[in-house]
């Protein structure tokens, strides 16, 4: 079972790699044809965009983590106060939810 999924994943990555290889080769050919100072400028711009992307990703991840922490805290307080017991132990309520879905 695991071997089958690994083989499928290998086939998918091979397909993606075969598709992207031509474009990477073309891009590297264009990049290698540039002057050294222009290559340095391109690398600097790419590095700046990567750093900006990393900071934006971290900012969004921290916001998501804080939101999930607040929701988890609210859920914990509701559970420890016994407010959720009537909802979680009610089979009729849960059944009605599944009927609606």
C-alpha cells in the first residue's frame, strides 16, 4: 500500500520535473548570457523578493496561530464550564445536524 503511493508520488514528481526542466534550462541559458553585474542585480532582486515572501508568510502564519489559539481557548473555557456538555451529549442534536448535512 505504501509502496504503491510512493510509486505514484514518484511518477507525479517525474512528470512535473520533465515539464519544468525545459523552462529551467531556457531560463538558465538566458541568465548565463547576461553580464556579471547584471546577474548580481538579478540575484539581489530575487533574494529581496524571497525575503519579503518569507516575512509575509511568517506574518500570516503567526496570525493564523493566534486565531487558532484564541478559538481553542474559548473552546476550552466552554468545555470546562460545562456549557458544551448539553450540546456534545445530545444525540438528537447531533443526529439533526447530520440529517441537515
